[in-house]
């Protein structure tokens, strides 16, 4: 659904800067350019025992724009569940936009969220948590909140295993494993106890903010590649890239790692559809 940072790509500050032309943001305004990135998020279209289900991981503040682009393109209509990685705006800022679905498509949407992040939602989205404060007749998202812990849980017949990670000092975020797919969108450190949960990973989707170094809250590309060497997934897609990460240039560099080390790594892009077996 999205592969970018909180502010998105292109950055307005780059497009409006008369003295410094940002090459990535300049490319990102072109229709269909893979440098155009909205808030990081994933949609799992799962065909299970009870039929087709659409499960979202995160609904960031640009979720409406992502859904506007990809839901009609892929013939999607319902949202059967939303799973939250953490409570920053680029992961939960689109909760309010879900009211279009609950008003016009389906009666409610289940939300799966850790208790610490639910406590944040009680403040940031108080009117969605406690709908009694809403003026009668007003249209707000009808959400069914389900608390999750750092242990496996099932959503629409699909098992999810939380992958606890650090997203900055003292801030816990969750990745998720479903089948042999591991998704870690926001991470600065992987605790030792999480590595066993990543064993035999077929596809790893992981944070890689910038090309040169890590930040206090995100892996940079060099650290992300180190983690790939340690985890040894069959294939890796990097996500959460900022405007210093040019899609074609970085992928050209990553392709050389396949030649030299056998590492199957590349940058993802908004709208990328990956067939998997669950």
C-alpha cells in the first residue's frame, strides 16, 4: 500500500525549494514513478477456508490516497481487519478514513492493536474508541478493537506471530510473521529473542530508511543488509525509504549483492503485488 516515510515522497519542502533541486523528489512527481511513496503499509489478500479476506497492516495518515489508487486497481472493496504495528501517525493516522467503509460497505472493521498503542488511540482517536462522545447522526468509523500481546493470534483463519522490535530507544513496535512472510516496517534494533521467530523466512519485508547510515529510529541500508545476512531469508524487500533512496540507483547497487553474495534484495515500491503461498 505504501513504502515511504511519514512525510511521503515527494517532499513539498523539496518541490518548493528554488535553490536545490532534489533528484528523487523531482522524479517522484512523474506519473507511475517508483520513487513516489506514501506511508508504509501492507495489504494481505488471503484466500482461506472462509473465502477471500483483505487484511491491512497499518493505516497511516496517507491511507486514503493509497486506497484511492490501489483498491479500484486491484478490484478491492472490503477491509476485513487492520493490524497495527505501532501508534505513530504514519501507522494509525488513517483510522478516521475507515468510516467510508463502515458507513457504506460493511458494518464495522476489527482492529488488532497492542495495549500500549490502544492507550495512545484513547487520546488521539478518543471519538473512535468511545463513540458515546460523538454527536448523534455524525459519521465516524465503526471499529472493533481487539488487544493483542506478544504471542500468536488468528485473524480470519490466518495466524500472525508478533515480531517485537525497538523503534528508537525504549519504544516498542511490532513486526508480524504470517506463514513464512516476515514484515518489519519500523525498527532500529532487533532483540535477540526475536531472531528465532525469523527462522526459515521465505520473504522478509524490512525497514531501510536511508542509503548511508541508520537513524535513531530506523535501519539504514547498510544495517538492513547486515540483518539480511544474519536472518538469511530467501528474498528481501526493503521498505520505508526516504527521498535519498533513488529506486533505480539503489536497486542497481543491490543487484550486485546477488552476484557477489547471493543476496536476493531489492527496494519495494507502492503498489507492488507479490504472490505468496500461506
